[in-house]
């Protein structure tokens, strides 16, 4: 799953922008924010795949935190 998170991060980076729109969309869904941003055409499918990976109910809480940390790296980390 960590490899999948890293692959998604690479795919988002390859789209030619920072991916902040996709990240905002995924975070809004993960944390039940009622204001889910709209995405450009074609990006929603990727964002939904990322959300499904990060919201896997089979993971323990520590595993989810680790996976989110891999996908959403801390500032200052590549």
C-alpha cells in the first residue's frame, strides 16, 4: 500500500502541477469536510482512487496514519 501511495504521488506529480487540488479533494473526503473542491476534468477518477487507498477500513489506525504520511509528506520532505 505504501508503494501504491508513492505511485499515486508520482502520478499526480506527472500531471504537470503540484497536485494541491487533488490533495485538497482527498483530504476533504478523508476528514468529512462538506466543502469538497471541484477538480478539473479527468482528475476526479485519480483522486477517487487515492481516497479509496487511504480510506481502507481494513487498516489499523497506526497503519492509516503511516499511509497518509507517505502520501501527504510533511513539509520540507520531498
